């Protein structure tokens, strides 16, 4: 009798477990369908002429990215393309210190994502006009920012490790304590930029314009500064050990207590 009762209990447990699994599976399918529907609606919204609808689409994509990590790589590609297509230099004679709200929103979604779910996706914003954007402590590591205009951008403590910033414009940008290890800043314009305490170890700064830039306390070990313009640059207490300075212009540079 006890054996029969035990078997009956086991059957009930197995049946209950199977029922729970089926319900969970149905919920997962429903959730996936809802995510796909929201994603599709967001793609339509960011293609709309209305700024309000485009903003709604960007915010919706950010929520999808947070709730469905597997969709993050495709959303990175979509938002990157959106920024490249919409972040254009304003007409001559017009200037705004703040980035347009839709560009700022899209960049914020990219910069504060969870990079653990990037897979092989790369943030590609090459050639975009991002003057005045605000992204302190954001994560743009490995991003393609070649020829991008980031002048007067607020990028303090941003992670740009191994990013491609060749030919980029960073005049007046705030990069206090930014992580720029291994970054390519070949032929970039950083005059004048605030790079106090920034880590530029192994960075390629050849032919870069760093005139009048503030590199006080910066780490530049192993950096390539061949042909760079360092005239009037503040390099107080900077770590220049192992840097290559062949052909660099150093007239007026302040090297007080710099490590060489």
C-alpha cells in the first residue's frame, strides 16, 4: 500500500513538473513574440519623420536591449547606423553646444549598454558629427570613431580602449581620466583637449595635434608620438617612459617632473 501511495505521489510530482515546464515554455514563447513585436515597432518609429516618434523608438530599443540581451548585437548595428545617418554637421553659421536630442539618446543607449552581450558587434560611428555629446563613464571600447567630430564633447572617464579615432576632432573635449589605452589617434585633432590623468598607454598619437592640450598626470607609456604637435602642451608629471617622440614638436611644452 505504501508503495502504491509513493508511486501515486511520484506521478503527481512528475505531472506537476511537466505542467510547470510547459507553462514556462509558453510564457517564454509569448515573451519572445512580444519582444519581436516591440523591436519591429521601434524600427518603424526611428524611421519616422517626427522627432518624438524617433525618440520613442530609440528608448524602446534601449529597453529591448536591456530585457533581451540576445538582441543587443543587432540593436547596436541599428543605432550605430541611425547615428551615422542623422548626425550631420550643421549648416555654416549655425552652432549648438548641445547635441540633438535623438543623437544624444541613441549614443546614451549605446554607451551605457552591458558590453558583456555585444558578441561580435562593434559600435561604428565613423564620420559622425557628435560635437557636444555627453557620455561620462560611458563604454565605447573598440568603437570605430574614425574621422568623427567629438569637439567639446563631455567624455570624462569614458572607456575608449582600443577604439579607432584616427583623424577624429576632439578640440575642447573633456577626457579627464579617460581610458585611451591602445587607441588610435593618428592625425587626430586634440587641440586643446582636457586629458588630465588619462591613460594613453600604447596609444598611436603619431601626427596628432596636441598643442595646448592638458596632459597633466597622464599615463603615456609606450605611446607613439612621432611627428605629433606638442607645442604648449602641459605634460607635468606625465609618464612618458617608452614613448617615441621622433620628429615631435615640443616648443613651449611643460615637462616639469615628467617621467622619461
